[in-house]
C-alpha cells in the first residue's frame, strides 16, 4: 500500500469520527408510549414525536427507520424506512404517517400477528451525515422506545365508577365507558345494555395524554328507586380483518338510596276470619338501605302505636276488628301504608242461610208427604166403593158355613196369596200384604152417606188357604175378613 493510500484511509477515519462526535454532542429525545396493545388481524398506531437541538439548521433529507428487538443499527433489525419501502420485513404494511420535518414520527403497523410482539426502536438519519441516532432506551428516559403486545382478545372496556355506585334518588348519574382504540382507522363501537329509558348517551373518539386514542361513551340519567340494583353493561365491539368481530363488556351494579316505597299490608290467613283465629299482619316496603328499617303499627281510633316490628300477630276477638295501617322508616325517610280492614265472619248469617235451605227442603218434603197421603186415601176410598157395588144383594159363604146379611155386625173375608195374585177388587194401594192376624181399620165416614150403607170397619185376615168366595149383604155394618 502506498503512502498516499494510507494517508487517505486515515483521513476518512478521522473525518468519520469527527462527524459522529459532532452528532453525539447534539441533544435529542423522543416521546412515545412505553407499551401499546394491539389486536390480531387489526392495526396499531404508535404516536411518536422527537426533538433535536438546532433541528431547523439541520433540515435536509430526513430518513425515519424502525428497528425490531435491537437498538443497534443492523440490517437484520431494519424493518421500515420512509425512503426505502421495500425494506419491510415480516409485515404486510407499515406507514410513517407523521411529518418528520415537523418532528412527528407517528407510525401505523397494519395486520399484526402474535409474532409481531416485541420491542421497537426509532432511528433518525439526516443526510448527508448531518445527524444519525437511535433513540436508545438505555438512557434514563425510557420513553424513547415502545413495546408492542399483540393479543387475540381485546381488553374489556373500562367503566367508571368501576364498582357498585351509591347514589341518592333523583340525583344525576354519569357513567363513563372507555375502550382502547389501538387502530384509529378501525375503532371499536360502544353500546349499552339494560340502561334506563331516560338515559342520554354520547360517544366520541378521544386522544389520551400519552397520545393513544380511546372511544369514550357517556351515559347520563336521573336515578330512580326503580334503578336500585340495576346491572348496567358497557359493550365494546372490535372490527378486524378476520371472520368474527371481538366483543367484550363490563358491568356495574347501581345502588340507589331512597326512603320506603310501595308500603302495604298483607294478612294471613285472610281479612275476614272467625273469632279465635291466629292472624298475622305483615308490613312490606321497598327501601335502600333496608337493613335498618323500622316498622310501627297503628289502629284507627287509637293515637298511640299498638305494636312494633315487621309482623304483628294476635288472636282475633271482637274488639280486635277494625282498620289497621303500618309505617316503614329508614334514615332517608318514612312512608305509611293504606288502611286495611280486619273483620269477623257473621256466623248467624251463615246459620240463617243454612236454616233457609233446611226450610225449603222441609217444605218440599211436606208437600211430597201430603201428596203421598192423598194418593193413599184415594186408593182406599176407591177400593171400598168397588167392594160395596160388587157385593150388594149377594151372599157369599165365608167358611162354607157362614152367611152374612145386611144386619150382620162383622163380615169375615178370607183371602189367599196363592200364586201371588190378588183379586181385581183391590187397587194398587192394597198390594202391600200384611202379616197373618194384622188388623187394618179404614174410616168410611164419607161412605156412610152413600146408598144408605152403615158399614164402618172391615177386618181382613190373610190366610195361606185357597181363595174363598165373599158374601156381603147390603145392610152389613161391619165386615170381618178372616
């Protein structure tokens, strides 16, 4: 090697050292989030700004570069440059959207996958050899680099207040739901579930202090006691370049403080009972808080309380009847129930109704009995007339030896039940057969006036012998039947 060549080599080295030393003396810094979370199949925007001393004097050709995993400038770590678009390694698209001449190095990484999770370093070069530096995280200011974390499912939205919220009735409630928007070109949508009908909702995309963006949704409504223990949910839906969207939600339970509402009384077993029944009156009411409720019982006509506690039990007597009401109270107020009447059942009225029913039944029974007796008397009279007409002027042998004439006192009539047949002289009323030697007396007062007959009684004896002829003389007063 000639002396000239050796001198030229040393001159180049010295010049290079001078230039780099000069660059090292410059004061520079960058501001970017320490970490950003991205969703697979979506994009992520890294807000980035930088500052270099005497930057306006150095403006020339500016090259922005992102390095992966290594802060040292190496070719295998270079993934993007605003000059050489073909340097992208492992990404489908990366764009430096910020204006480097204005100190803005904001960059968007598209179509992220899980293997893209890593540390990323921003490097700036200004040609020709004016400034070259990587914003090194080893310096005290750790905000000079960023860590990208790629996840499959998004984080649930943040709902403030993030726990059970206690609010007074009729006060204004403001719930704020926020969902990260790592990809502002595809921000999530926010919806609400089980919110009050009167709620007013506004939603917008906002920038946070670290320059990342989130979707904020505000819900405002006036609290009612009907909203107590209401579960309100904020739902965030993330679009991405996959077949399915990702949906996550956060729920908060609203706790409304209010005085007693809907106070009323229930009675067990009923409001109308008989004397001696054990009755329980229960005072029911809605209130918050409800663990310190006080209940007081009153009876109309009495100025002082008659009992305390949620339930009032007693044995019913006549002086226990009347109108009752209760008062429920907590630390926010009180409310009284409507009157409820306790009565005693009217037993005499029930008995009167039963007696009326029995009277109707008795009347019907009496009419039926009278009809039956009338029918029986008609049958008897018909039989007597029939026998008188058939036997006038005739004489029958009673025991083959006895003859009955009109002046006889008794006539003996012999009947048999051979073959269970009865003479046609008997009506259907006579088919009730008496036992042997039974005597039947039939009044014939009406018959005494007919045809001058003096017959008063007839005695019938039923025998098991064959039927014998009966001979009756018209003047017979009594007829004896054997």
